[in-house]
């Protein structure tokens, strides 16, 4: 008999521990504005030696894959091309569908010969756009780094970084020469920003997801809010001393989070009439309400409701089940 009571008590406690809101990660933007800056010079319309496809087509694939992973967190973005400088999508709040449509319009059939790569002037050409942006800015360059006309792209990037301290140049590299790779590495290191290999992003979904997260957002764990329920003896609505620590935990949570409002739900087992059990469940809920008020919790933050025997958690045909059903649950109002 003692063992049976012990097991029953443990079962009731186990049930009392459920019903909390699990911890979730909140996505927080790392940037306020971004520019997807795509190289459309002649070399980008040549075939990548490893991937056996046009580099510009590979860039579009990376852009499309990235776009599927970027969360809509209220930042503003645009899509710009360089060599020559051209706007594909003007600055606007980031929406996945709009950016997907714009990415699809980037041409795949331009001439190769006679179209050099003025990367430096292209980067300098971002100045008027960057001047319109407030807060944290990111320019994500998609290029093979084959700068061969105009001013030094590293120098122009340094100048803009100095002018806009919250600016970061990230690079998705499709470089196939040591010269192109060196230029892109120097640009990405100006503000300790990120350079990734474009082919890697195409072949490794985890690497792509990491790059998107590193550039666009971070995950901040939200504090888990726990409000546990309590149980009652048969035909009783007084709060037993053993449940006071549980209710005091609830008081502490409510004091720490004044924005929270709760519903206190009373329940019974099935013994007795439905009308009697309805009143008993309301008294149980009111007992918890009164306890919270006595500890300084505002009545305006709480609502009580009784469900009588209508919402059992366990089988009312057993003593164990009925003990579980004689309870109060505390729900956070969303």
C-alpha cells in the first residue's frame, strides 16, 4: 500500500511538470541593409572549368538557393550588377518572392569579348546607394575577381569602409586564378568579413546555410517560461503545503515577466454530479488566483475558468487517473 501511494505521488508530480512553453530561438537580424552585387563582366560569361557551366549561371543558382534561406526579418536589400553598373532591384524591404523574381531576370547570354572588368569603379559606384542606408550594411560580391580596368577595387573598398564604418564586404568567390582570388580575399578582409567559395556553396547545403546565417542573422535563445500546475485531494480546493513551492515558482516567473497574462484552469475527477464538479473546479482555480494575489500579482493579469470534469488528463476509472485529474493548470495567454 505504501509503495502504491508513493508511485501515485510520483505520477502526479510528473504530470504537474508538463505543460510549459519550450525554449525557442529567436532570429535577430545582423544587418539593416544589404546589396547583392553581381559581376556581369565578360569573364563571368565564360565556362567554369570545374563546374562546366557559365559562371553567371552558377551565380544565379547560388543566389536562388540563398534566397530560399534568408529569413524575412525586416531588413532592406537590393540587387546591383557591375561591369557595367546596373540596377536589377532597387532598395526595398526584403521579401523572398520579389527577390526570386529579380534574380531570374539576370541575363545569361551576354558577350564575352570586349567586356572588361572595371571592378574598382563598380564598387565606387555603390557610394550613392550606401549613402541612403542607415545602420549596419552588407555588400555581398559575386565575382571571379578578374579586375582589369579602372581603379583598384581593394582601394575603393577600403575607402567606402572608412566612409561607412558599419559596412562589410562579403565575397562569394568564383575565382579561377590566383590574381582573382587574391583581390577578393583582400576585399573581404578589410572589415574582417567573410569570403566563401561559390562552388562549395553549390555543393554543400550546410555551408550555404552557415554563410546565410553568418551574414544575415543570429539565433538568440528565448528564455523558457515555466508555469507548473498543482493537484488537490478528493473533494478539496485548499492548497496543500507541498504545492506552495510550485506556486511560488509561478509567482517568481510572473514578477520577472510583467508582460505575461495567465488563465488559471480548474479541473476535477468524475466522481459527483457535473454541476457540483463545475463549482469545485472554479473554487480550485480561485484558490490559486487568491494565492497569486496575496503574493502581489495583479488580478488584472489573471483570469480563472472552471472546466469541471469535462477535460480529464487520465482515466477516471482508476484512483491514479482521478488523482491526476484533480488539478489546476496555468496557461499563458498568447
